[in-house]
C-alpha cells in the first residue's frame, strides 16, 4: 500500500494524514525548516516514520528550532545532552552527522545564498547522482535517506500518486513556481478528502 493510499484511509487529525496533506512533497523555502526535515530523515534511518513524526516537537526543541548556525557550534557537552534526551533518537553517529551537516549547510549558503538555492540549482539528477552529491557534502546519507528527503521536499517527483488529491495542486504549483520563480502556496495547506 502506498503512503497516499494509507493516509487517505486515516481520520483527519491523524499525524500521518496531517503530514501527508500539509507537508509531504511540498517545497520548503525556509532554510531552518529545510534543515529540520533533513534532520528528521537522517534520524528515521532504520526506524519507522511514525516514531519520527511523533517526536518531531522534541527534535525541534532539542536541536534549537533547527537553527543550523547554533547546531554547527555544538560541543561535546551538547552531544552528551542530546544522548541523554529521551525525546529524540539517541544515536551518537546521527547526532554527530547533524552537527557536521549543519557546518556543511553554512558552507553551501556562502556559495549559493541559501540551502534551498543549492538544492534548486541542481537539475536533472537521478537518485544515484543525488546520493553521490549528498555523500560528497554530508554525513549519514544513504540512498533511502536522500531519496525520501528529496521526495518530502518536492525536489523529486513521485511523492504523491496521480490519483492522490495532492498530486494536481502540487504539480500545478511547481510548474508555476518553476516558470515564475516564486511561491504561490507558501502558506497554503491542503487537505485530502475521502
């Protein structure tokens, strides 16, 4: 069963349906939120997405509202604090990867202006090329992490099935934003109906 089909069967207000209907496959223009999604995808490795969604608020608090400028300067004391935080995934390699990746985002912003601009500057990459590019710049990034991150932020097509109520609004949105280079739906939320 696809994620779209699974979510359509869930009641309004369910954490998966809310994520599917309001966030999944939608571009994130704010770099802190974009980095936050990257943090969540890294931490999902080997676990269910359900666990991550239920802990998103805890991740947000633990990692300074996804402020990569602060995260980049985390010390060993911060790593210890995170390793003792029962609200997040306590995996040292993932935590250290997040800190390393925060520094990488800062470096990319110096060259491209924003993390979002760096991602958008890359055209026509297949999944394998994306994975190589991410492995060149970041830590703890395998095929599934990169693919799901790019699906989740609308960079790779396929987040939503063609019969999903989210598919056509997002398709039209990306055609328009690609042409005009601005967002019409930056504050719009979509709700799937049965």
